[in-house]
C-alpha cells in the first residue's frame, strides 16, 4: 500500500491514525514552493490524549519489561522502512528538500540501519549488574544495580535531518523500554507522520507506546516539557528553544536531554595541505544548504595564507550551484522555508554591515526563481568577534578567520558559546591530535575522520546541549539506575 495515499497525513494516538483537532495544514516542497499535501494539525486536546496514552502504555502494559517484544518491534520498524525505502526517499526529498545523495546516508538509510544498533544494544544489555556482597555500616548486604526505562519520553524534533533525529530518539527510547510522544517540526510533518503509518500497520508496537503528534502549534512542544505525566523530554533544535524547554521542564524536575545549535570550527594548521583542507571545508558548508547543526561554519586558517584560503574555499563553494535536490548530483538543495531563507539573507546583509565581504555568493541565485535557495557564500575580512562568526546561520555560509599559530587557533575555535563539533587538518598527525584534544567540542574530525556512526555518541559541550545521542551513551540516556540492597544472612 502506498504511504500517505490520499495526500493527507494523520496523527498516531493510542494506536489509531486520526485527524487533528485543529484541522490540517499544508506541507510545501521547499525546492519548488508547491504544496505537497496536508498534515493533521493537532490541538492541545490531541496532545493531552497522546500523553495519557503513553502514560497508560508505560504503566499498564509489559512494554517496559518485555525486552524480547521491544527488540522485535524496533526491528519490525526498521524492516518496514526498508521495504518502503524508495517511497520514503521521494517523500524525504520532497518534504525536507534533502539532496538525493544524502538519503543514502544520514537523511534516510543511515538512521534506518541505526535502528539495528538500538535493538542489538537492548538485546545484549546488562540490565542487572551484581555488585556482590559487602557490609556497609556493618550490615551484610547483597547489592545489585538495575537499569530500567525512564518512563514517558516527550521527543521534540527539528526539520533539518528529521529521520535521523526522529529515529535517534525513537530507536533507543523504545528499545530501552520507554513510551514516546513525538512532536516533529511543522516544516517536515510527513516524514514523521509516515512513521505513524508504518508503526500502526507493520509492527506489533502496542497501542500508546508511540504517539506522533504533528502540529503547527509550538505550544504543544511546551506541553510535553511541562506535563507531570512526562518523565523525560528529549529535544533537538535551536539553543533558544532548548533553553525554554529546560525552563518548562524545571517545574517537574524532568530529565532533560538537549541537542542544540553549533558554530563549529574547521581548524587548518600551518603544515596542512591548504588546498585540500579549504576545499573540504567549502564543500562541507554546502551540504544540505548548510542546514546541519554540526557543520563546520568557521574556517580558521593561518594568517599568512588567509587570502589563498579564502580563494580556495570560494573556488569550491562558487562552483557548487544550489539546485533540484531530486537530481543525483545535487549537494546543495534549498533551505526549508521562505522564513529560513530570509533569516540567512539577513545574516548575509549583516556580514557586510559588520565590515566583511563576499568572496563568492551573497544572495539568492538568479537562475532559481522558485524554491528557497541561497547561494553558497564565503564571508571574508572579519574576526571571530563578528556576529556572523558567533551566531548560527543555518545556511550555506562559511566565515573565514585568520589565526596566529596553534594556540591562537585553539583559542578561536573555543571562543564560542557553542561546542558541538570541530575539524582539525594538519600534516603532522600527532600535532593535529594534540590540537583536537584541546577543543571543547563533542565530536572532532581529524584529517577527514568520520565520527557519524550508530555506535559513536554525538552531542555538545556548552550551549550545544546536555547529554549524548547515539552509541551506548545515547541508549543509556533513556534509562534510570536503581540500586537494590538486600540484607544477606
Ligand atoms: P526550533 O528550536 O525552532 O524547533 C525545534 C522543535 O521545537 C520543533 O518541533 C518546534 O515545533 C518545537 N518548539 C518550538 N518552540 C517550542 C517550545 N517553546 N517548547 C517546546 N518545543 C518547541 O529548531 P528548528 O528551527 O526546527 O531547527 C533548527 C535548529 O535545530 C538549529 O539551531 C540546529 O542547530 C538545531 N539542531 C541541532 C541538532 C543537534 O543534534 N545538536 C541537530 C539538528 C538541528
């Protein structure tokens, strides 16, 4: 059966696919500005029912304790997605504006495969650890440490890599024994709603265990953060919204897991192959039109070779033409919306106001009258104090900054409210590793190494977040720890 057959997606609440209390809203193809169809628009009553269903499923079924069932269900979801992968690919390209080539990786097939890691981790997990017998306070006691699910998880996600982020929450949260209410971004409702269809029709996931609530109303996300029936909120999005989620969760002392923004540095040491490093930096900044939280958007290069570095980055970025994401060769598609395009443009205007100049790009491409496209842009002539070097732009924009040696490069890279990711390029790999060790960031790529993998924890220092997604650490975010002490005779 075709997914979203009638062009209208539904909510998944308590095992049933339903329409939204607030009606429906359109979802738009960002590459063409054409309306794709409609998504159910949930209201507060829908969210209330979803939270109630998740609470009941956690409290009244054996989901949290039946590991075999959970492992099977997570694998069923993976298999159902694989069976529909071509449909999902087309849908992802259309709903997200994701370049086709990325759907072979982090935009689709990567996260589907990563569900295996969640299921395997649950299957092989040491749920109970025997600490043996001791006599604390002189009382003979047998001690064990038990891991168990946190409870009801409210998952709130953004639009940029929606499958990756939705599944990096759903997979481990479910495998660990939680029930979930997923509230995806209103910009990409279909890629989330389709999970609801697959779960309802192709898995044994019991009613209420997963609820998917699409809505234009951001307040429904805040409801999840505030509601006392929700035990944990797992949020990915901007730092500003993350701050609000954390404040809302404070009243009920909820466990808060945050994956937030970034302004990551690409550090080029003076012994590096400058041409190779700056081309890679330029290419990376264009991927998915720069809409990746961990993309390195500050290129930090030796001062003596600054002009050369700018020219190389501009040569690469100037040659990447933003275009139709459905074409196999496209690297840089559209940004998600007119609002986002205008936001990126306002940062480009700001770069000039701040005294910078464009080595390439700087505006909307003349040959793309429809769609939310921005030209890949290199900003030169600014220091790390500029707002365009400090604030997340979330477009295909690279700011090139000069450094005066390794210590200065580390200082600049770390001089950011964010600490999500970083890259270091240098010919002497020990020296590059030494620089990497001094960077305050959750993931570091040295000379092109790839940290993105199901078994590698991902997350940020400082205002880039709290906690880690993926890897065993990402699974354990969804677990509580209970110590049991039994008097031994
Ligand atoms: P956003 O913060 O505007 O929205 C994210 C989600 O939060 C959406 O579902 C939205 O409806 C919801 N939301 C909005 N206001 C809310 C509130 N007050 N309470 C609860 N939920 C609320 O982010 P976005 O614009 O959709 O996504 C882009 C941002 O996400 C960028 O800043 C990017 O860096 C960040 N991001 C981070 C990571 C990471 O892993 N660190 C990954 C992807 C994206």
